[in-house]
C-alpha cells in the first residue's frame, strides 16, 4: 500500500491542480446526487446506476492524474 500522490510533471508535483480538479469533481458528483434525489423520486431503480456511473467516469478520468 502506497500513498496517493499527484502526478509528477517536469520534476514537480501537480498538487494545486489536483486539489482544484478534486474540488470540481466533487461539485459534479454532488450536483448529480442532488438532481437525481430531487428530480427523479419515482425512478429509484436507476439512481444507483447513475451515481455509480458518475463515480466510475470521474475515477477513471482523475485517478491517474491525482494518484487516487
């Protein structure tokens, strides 16, 4: 088990850029969760798929960049 460290580019870690990216992805995830919870109360069967799909896309996109 290792530490989750940001990617190194030109011998510098992208710490601030990863912090901003994580903040943006958290906003998107909360936006999706709140929209699904408020606007689709009758579609309980697909809520998990929508939220899980959002998490999968975000982790596949930002995981290699942020080291998560």
